[in-house]
């Protein structure tokens, strides 16, 4: 099942990457809410830095993104940088939600892979590998990905997954970080 899900995510990301290009620095204060508007709608929803991405379970906002060489005691390999993504999640579901650091993946135009965040970093702000988000509560954390130095635009992806092993909507936030 996970291989099929990964293949589906990768295919969708690659199909839509061409339409995600843009120029200029995104506005961190957009306040846009990106969400399904009716039960009949299904698909892919695109946002930018600062947009609220509303899915069946929670809202998430990418509040900040930066490129750096080191983070949490980890130094990027030669030819690579670390992409640090600050995410705020708010549980809008009727129950507590199990959350995992693998809920989000990253890709970019020149890769055929989905990249998962680094784990075991020595920093209190990094998202735990697994935690429970209580109903109505919010949490802010960082996800850190190792990316090629020459890349300047990334797609931060969340795909709804249900207990029935079905998938729902696909949420993509375009990231254009500045080097710190």
C-alpha cells in the first residue's frame, strides 16, 4: 500500500510541478484559506507560505522556510543544504489525531523521489516522529529536509489518508526559501 501511495504522490507532484513556478518572494501574511468547498470537490490544492491549508483533519500553515548548512547537530552533506520548514498545525477534527513526521513529504522539479524529513535531530523545535494532537489544539514545529544546493523551489506535500486505506485530497505548498 505504501509503495502505491508513494507512486501516486510522486506522479501527481511531477505532473503539477510545471504549473507551480513563480517569481518573487511569497507574502508571509496572505491569510488565504485553501480548502475544499463542497463534498463533490476532490483534488489537488495549492498554497504558498502563510496560507491555511484546510483538510479533513487539521489546518496547517507553513509559517517560515529557510535554507541552512547545519541544524540540530546535523551538517548537510557536500552539495546539499538543509531546508527547515516551520509548520503550525491545528486539530479541527472531532477527536485527538495521531500525527507522524512522515505525514509531510518534499519534492522538487529535478527529482523523481519523495523526500521524508530527517529524524533524530538534536533540537527541541523539530517535530517528534509521532505524537497525539488533541482536539482543538495547535502545535508549531520544524521539519528538516536535506536538499540539493542548486535547488531553489520545492513542493511541500500532504495527502489525506483514511483508516479505510483510501486517500483523499492532495495539499501542496510551494516553497521558495532564501538562503540564511
